């Protein structure tokens, strides 16, 4: 008997990013045209342009706690979900978006961490761990590009980004243990994700070598 989804719940789950099963869209894969002019990519460009605005507002605040800076940071962070939703809703996937989104996420986290470091809004040792993790991810991404392998985003990584950005956002809003707890939980998930990325990247690179029957 064939499973039927009369209410389209599966489509709704995919639209809102709750179901990430299935292969990556062909347009996002290595070797495809960049196709930079899409609606989701326009959101990405706005996110990128917002980062210097955020830094100017944060460093002009005097203590790192600024409603304006926190709001801009939140909009940049939320834009990651918005451009993904738009890509799924319109079908406007692109190689440019696949490369740009994780780069903007990483730049957003680094910018927020720099503000929190400068004004000691979060424990500096945790921010150092976060910086080391981001550098490791840059190294893994470069390794993947050299070997023609894309690192597929995993669920621990998605969860980590949310909690890390939440920790940074709330640190710019109020003092206390809550922002630190958010950051530490995000770091824990990020380290799990990084191990998985490294494992999957090495396996995919090995399987993609010429003469190997298994393709990543």
C-alpha cells in the first residue's frame, strides 16, 4: 500500500526546513554555475552588508550593549532562515547561495564574538574555543573544495549556530548566566558537528579519488 500525504504535511515540513532528507538540489552542487542573481541570494547580500553596520553600532555603544546593534545582529542571524525558506519556496537554488550562506554565518559569529570579547560580555575562554572551532571549519571547507567535496550541513551544526547566535545576541541585551549557558550549549553542539564534518569530509574525499568505485 502506498503512503499518501493528503494534507501535504511532508511538503510543508520541507518548506520550513524541518525535513532535510533527500539529495541536495542539483543547482547547489560543485561544478554548477554560480547563478548569483536570485531572491534568496539578495537576502544573503543584505546580511553581508549588515555586518559592518552591526560592528559600527556595537563599538559605538561604549559597553557593547546596544538595542540597535542587537537588533541588526538578530536580523542578520534570522536572515539565514529567511533565505533558505525563500530558496525552498521559489526553487531558486544556486551554487552561489550554497557557498555564501555558511561563509556569512561564520562571519556573523566571528563579528559577534569579537564584540563580546572586546567588552567582556561572555567568557573569553569560551570565545577562544569558538574562534578555534571556526578556524577548524574554514580548514575543513578548504579541504573539501580542494578535493571536490561539499560538506553537507548536519543537524548538530544547525542547532549549534542557533544557540551560539542566541548567546551572543542576549549578551548584548543583558548581563547574567543565560547568555553564557546558551553559548556553552552551542559550543558543545558545534564540537560534535565539527567531528562529524571532519569524518564525513575525509570519507567523501577518499571515495571521490579516481579509480575508486564508490562516489561521495
